[in-house]
C-alpha cells in the first residue's frame, strides 16, 4: 500500500516526502481546482457505484494482512473518511481569521494516520455496502460545499492545490488502482 508519511517533528509538513500521485496538482484557479476534485471523484465513483455486493467484499491485494486485509468496501470507507477530514480543514480555512495552511489533513487535525485508519476499519467494517456508498457520496457533497466557502488564496499555492486537499485529488486516484486490482484480479 502506498502510504503518505506524516511530517517529521520539526520538519514543515509542506516538505514531507510523498509519492508522486499525491503531489499537489497544477491548477490555475478555484474553478480549475474544483474541476480536479470533481474529476477525481467522478473517476472513483464511476467504478464503485456499479460494483456488486460481492465485488465490494473482495479483498484488496497488499492492504492489510490476515483478518485485517482490507476489502474494496473498506477502501471506499477510508477514502470517504479522509474526504471528511479534508472538509473539516476546509471549514477551518473558511474562517475569516484563518491563515493559509499547506499540510496534510492528519497533521492539521492532529491525527496519527495509522491509528485513524485502524479505528476507521473497526467502526466501518460492520456497515453495509449501501451505508458505505452513501457515506462515499455524502462526504463528497460535504467537501464541495465546504470548498465553496474557502477563499481562493487558501486553496492554492503557486498555482498548485494545497496539501490538505490530497484526500480529494491524489488519494482517490491511488486507491482506484487498488480497487481495480481487487475487482479484476
């Protein structure tokens, strides 16, 4: 599994090493950024909305081990949860007194990624496919609504999306590969 490493203490989050797929995208303005967010969503949604219950229950190669191996449904819940985290940061960035942030949501919200993901798996594993797909849709709608309230200068740095938007752009594209491997394998 490709993982984003949390920033090292004392090292700015904006320079933490990360895989190329997660790097901020080049966009011109808010409209371009929203197009990128929507494109990543539509690509993912186009695959997951048509999956059967048995396809959603397939294990994803390379994600977890034994009883903790992730299923496609787990990956969809994981992506929805991180979209919610990006929406939480967007809500903070919409406050008039906020300063522009360029860090991953986990760093901004004080989350330890492995613990967050493990807790997420415990909380969502027993949910139905319909519940997970509903959260998948609702988390996207929440994020887009939150982004509408964020001033453009807090969304872009030198024509690139800020890092806290990674769960909306790069993250789904990486896990889409995992989902495809599970359903095609």
